[in-house]
C-alpha cells in the first residue's frame, strides 16, 4: 500500500469535483475548490474520520468494497479506478466483457483512413469493422473471428507466407489465452478456446504450452492475389481498457510495397465505379 500516493491521489480527485458534479448543493461558505472530506465520506458510505485518516496517510488498509465505493464517489474512470486499487496494494476489478459496438473514437479514425487498410478488432479476434482498403487487402471479414478463421477456415492462411504460419499461430493462441484468463466469466473467448481445442490439434498443442502475449505492432507480409507480395508496417491503437484495437497497415513511400498498395487502392476505386 502506497500511503503517500494514495493520500495525494484521493485529495486531488476530491478537489477536482464540484458539489454539482455529484448532485450536492454548492452552499455559500466554500473556501477551497472541490468536495469536502465529509462529502466524499458520505458519498462513499464511510466515516469522515476514516476518510480523513486516509488523506493524512494514517488510515488502515481499505477493503476492496471501500475502494470501489471511493471510486464511484469520486467519479473515477476505469483507468483511474484501477490506479486507485494499485495504490492501495490491491488488484483492480476485472473489466467488463468487450462489446461488439465499435468505440466511437476508433470508428471516427477508421472512417478517415481512405488510403490505408484499417480494421477494428476485439481483443479476442472478432472483426468489428473494416474500411474499404482493408477489404481490398484481406477480403470482407466483418463478423468473423480471425483466430477461428486461421485455424479452421479453408484458405484461412493463404495470404500469409508459409514460413510465417507458425509464428502467427502461436501469437493467436497466446493472445486468446490472455483474454480467457483475464475474463473467465466472459462466455465468448472461453467458448472459442474450447471449440478450437476440440476442432484443431494444432491449436490444442499450442494451448497446452501456456504461452501468453498481447498483439504488438510488427511488420507483416501479405501475398495478395492481384498485386503480389506486400511488406506492410503494422500499428495498433488501443481503446480505453484495451478491449478493442484499431489495426492499421502502411507502407513506406518509395518502396515497391508502397507502389503496390497504391495500385490496390486504384483497383478498388476503379472497381467501385
């Protein structure tokens, strides 16, 4: 428990709120900004004395229930709540299961990317949205799970060079392992892992190795049936909570891949007209 850090964080979180933010009357005799200690204590359902001792670095270790109540009283975001738990020496609560609704911020960026392939994925491989260039690069996979597609779909690996198959397979399995462990009550990832262990001997063998990793930006090679080999850089933008990812592929200007990507865009445009 970081008593100094916890006290400072509580004090700063309290002073950035106004009574109106939490439905309390403002009153007329406030000399300092923010909520009073007794107001935070009342909102969190604890004694003013105990809350005051927390801000003075003298309080006993707060329970998880009290930390949750403080997070709610201080209107903390998920990231801020997790930080509060870490300062108190506690593991944060599990985040809610990912939604199939694309986060507005990611969708806004996706809609503005016209010349680069971009896809929004859930953290367990569900394709939530693609722009036109992503469809031109890989085909329309919206509503598809890329991990299931890789292991079970006929032709699921045809865009990847054979020498990269093992690396991609291991990455898929390891990232799914992370999500199923972090969210054991989420039926989607757990059901997918069970299905793939049953249907794919390769997946089952890799799952048994218990490797864990998250998706990281890395160069990727695609064997496109129209424009040929594409060596693309990959960047991943994570949503708040990391439950969704915007994956963007690009090519450095002046390279053969950049020329081919430009040709792919021209082919897409001419095909649409």
